[in-house]
C-alpha cells in the first residue's frame, strides 16, 4: 500500500512541478520568437537601447551586463555569454547586433576565449534601429519584469524578418530549435514578393542559407525544398581552400559554420597518426587578425585537390547542418516552413504597423481637438481674457472657459495654460492653421489603417530600405551537388599489402608488409600461445573470421590498427564481442569475394559455398548460419580456383579428388554433398592438399566422389609439411 502511495506521489509531483518547468524553458528561455530573438537576447538589446547605446558612445560591457540584470536574473556570466555571441567581434551572426571593441573570441574557435566584461566595450549596431522603430508608439505589448519594478517588451517590432537573417539554436525540454541564417537581401526580396503574391515560389528569391563563416553550400534541390516546405531537414556545408604552389601547402580559409578549427586540426592529426593520411608533413593554425587560416604542409608530388576531397569526407571540413525551424508563435511552439515563417512575420508586422497608425491617429486627434478649442477663442479673444480676469478663484478658470465657449475640460485646460503674451491673434492663427493639415493627415492615416494593401506597401518600403542600407553580398557560395566529386570510401583507404596472423588464444595481428620485412624480432605471444594461421591481404581487404558457433564476423582490414610484431595484437573476444566459449577457428581475406569456401564435415560431406554468399550490400558485421551445424566440422578452406585435395578417413583410407567435382550450394548452411563414404562407421578425419603429401602413385588413390577410398601404402606419407596448413583436426 505504501509503495502504491509513493508511486502516486511521484506522478503528482511530476505533474505539479515538471510541466511548469518544461513550459518555462520552452517559452521563456530556449526557443526564438517571431522577432528572431530569445528572451535573453531581447532583454539585453532593450537594456542597451534604454541606456542610449543606439546612438551614443560605447560603454564597458560590465556596465551593460549589470543593467541587464534588472530584466534578466540568470547571472552576469550567462548574460555576458549571450552578449558575446551577438557581437561583431565574435563573428557568429551574419548581421551582428552589437558593435564591439576588445576581444570577444571567435565563433569558429573553442580556444580563442573572450575577455572579461571589464575589458571590453560595446554599443548597438546601426541595424538595431530596425528593431526599435516606433517601439514607443504601442507597436508591441509590454509586460512587467520579474520583480514588477519596470516594464519590458514581449517582442521587438523588427522591420525585417530577423528570424531568418540570423542563426539561432536552442534546446528546450522535449524539443529543440535549429535555425540557419539566410542572406538579408534575399530574405527581404522573398518577403516583398510574398506580400505581393502569397502563392509565389520563394525559392526563386531565397536561394539558399548563408552563414557568417562563409564556406560553400552544397545544393541538393530536393533536400532544400523539403526544408523550405516543412522546416525540417539537413544540408551539407564545406570549407574553402587555396593551394600555394610555391610553398607546396594548402591554406584553408573558410570552414563550415557547424565546426571549429580545433576540431578539424585534431581530426587531421588523428588521421595522420593512424596512417590513413600520409600526404601531410605539418599542420598549423595560422589564424590571426587577418582571419581564419589553417595551413597544411604537403609532401612532394601530392595532389592537393585529391587530398582535400579525402579530408572533406573524413573530417568536419564538410559538415551537416540539421534544420528544425521550431519557433514560438503567440506562446505556442510550432515547426514551420520558410514561407509559413514569412507569413507569420508579416502578420506580426502588419499588427505592429496598425498599432503604430492607430497611435499616430490618436495623437493627432488629441492635437486637433486642442486646436479646435483654440479656434473658438479666436472668435472673441477679449471675452476669453475677461473671463479669466473676472474669475475670482483659480480652480474656476477652466469651468468658466468651458461655459463661455462651449468647450470641454481638456480644451479649456490647454487655453488656460497659454501665456498672456500669446493671447494675440497672430499666435492663435499660427496655431490653428495646422487644423486642416492635421485633418488631412488623420484622414490619410485612417485610410491606410483600413486598407491592407496600403499597410503592405508600407512594409515593402521598409524592407526595401533595410535591404539597401544593410544588405551584403552572399558569404556562403552555392555549388550544385552534381559538381561535387563523389569520393568513394575505397579511395579514402590507403592501399598496401599486409600480413594477418591468428593465434591459438584468439589474438589477431595486422602487420604491414613493410613493417614485417624490417622486423628483426619474432612475434610477441602470450605464454603457451602459438600462431595457427598466417595469410596475406591488403589494407582494403575484407577479413572474414569464422567461429566455432557457425558465425562469420566481417572486419574491414583498414579498420584494424597496424601492429608491430612486438605487440600482442587485438584480442578477438573483445574486438568482436564473442559469446561465451566462442572462438575464431579460421580467417580469410578477400578483395572481390571471388572463389569458394569449402567446409568438410566428420560425416564425409563437403559444403562448397560461393564467396559471394558472404557479401552484403550493407556494412553488416556478422552473419549467422555461416556453415552447417548438422555435423562436426573437420576442415575449412577458402579457394580461389579448384584444386586437388586428399581426404583421410578414420580407418586410414585415402581418397584423392578435385574440388571441381563438388557441386556449389547457394545456401550458406548447406551441409553439401558426400565426398568420402563411410565403411564400418568410419569418419572423415583429415583433409590435405595434394602438394603436401608424398604418394608414389597418385592414381592409386584417385576416385570419383563419393568414394570410400583406398588404404594408405606403407611407403606413402601424409605429413609432408604441416606448419603452413590451415585446418581443424577432429578431437
């Protein structure tokens, strides 16, 4: 009963506490809103705006951070980190929002750390004018801050779709957002065309994502269309390089937005150490004030383009950006396509414009109302002066003016506040001549407010201004996928001859032929261990390892680390995660899966299986039912061509035959055909190659399978050279 109550209490606690926490993270922290900002960004920018940093001089970052804490109580460290990413110096944004002075680190480097806030200075960039335009005209709603002492805007009335112009990423509870950035000119043009015709194909104007880091965007039209339509998908970015022929080096000067110089350098060093890349003498990070630069010193006669294609495949010099356009719309998270985002932004911007128009109309109507009251005074200034002069008490001036000229309290208060020296016809005429202008302006504003097309034209005009004023050429070059050289995995693998050794204790060792030839010492082995098989292969070969549990494990030779003879090698139980009592009993290397596998069983049968049966389209690591489990296995061999073999029975009968007589089976675990017949319960005990035995008369033992065989003559020998054979003796 107690356990059940505890269970219910846990559920109740989760419902009570976890859901509000989740919603708080989603709404108040992690996901961007339609203005393209997260709450932390908005609080920081609004604080800087209120500090006069849009037009004024730069101030210490520590001052900005301290002021922002009035709106953002999450600590100075978090605020400063947010600020760093928005600065021009950090280079994280396509259109930085903060003009910075000092070291703000670099988005493309983990090690280039930013300086403390007491050392750096900042102010708002000019583009932020577009974030705060008419913010004091009720364009957006304001809410109290966390301690109800001041108010802050729920959104900023951005005059362009900043949500698409700058990248944004966030991880909430149970959901995430990943927004790529687009070129501002293209965003404005696409939005303008959308406002003119909602059915427009925006991909004609919004060519592809654009990033502050530059690089190249690999265009796959179907993938890009899916992202534009659904807001989800991924695309590939790659770095840019140039080859310095004089110094025989490659200079990488732009990298994908998603990676860092350290990640690229570490991976290249790892590849060089592993022997997978052998064309590089040295690698240096030469990033300086001029910008990013990674230099690769090459060996003589290295093909720079071929090397870079390999590095694109093997490092984050070519990387993937995953899109998840999850943004908050009226407090609700939604994954939207690009056109839907533009539609939501235009809806938001139309609302801002209408609120601004309504505000302007109200202000002008108030002014008009005052002037119309003043106009009535013009009819009889002397009476107005007399009313004021004859009024005994100050508080009765306004009511008396209201009665005398049939005006309201606001108009009367305005008239009463006019200085005596201004109580003349010239002053009043100058003031009242604005009445017609105001009436015309109000009429025009009201007409605009009620006409969607006119509102759209205002937005279009703003977008054109923003595009012209702040738009820049694309930084990320677009290259079509068909123009990218497809680098097959085989080309990435260095090809050289290897020797492979299998020991009785199940250690596997791959030794390059060059290392093997230069080795002066013998193999290092565990006590009482010995080599049971030695085969030749290449670094590109597939290695097939057959176990006593009827499983074949497939390993690509290049995935095995090159060993020296003085090292034990890879322990197969760990490498292959072998089952209890499972052991590798035979191995073979193949480049093309040609030939056949031969499996001889104690009952005298042989399964001849085409090597192609072990070839798979996918990179499967193991295949069950590699051979038959119906009888005890005596011998395994991989043959490229048919050959002469010698079968030996338990009663010393001998049969010489050619493997061409054995029919090929298509099923891997087929037990095959009878080769050696049984006599008086005899069994097959050994298989030998004909060249490994000494027979005076081979014809004497030759027979057509299946056959019982012929007894071994005293002068003939079965054990000519056993040390290089690969076979399994029956116990």
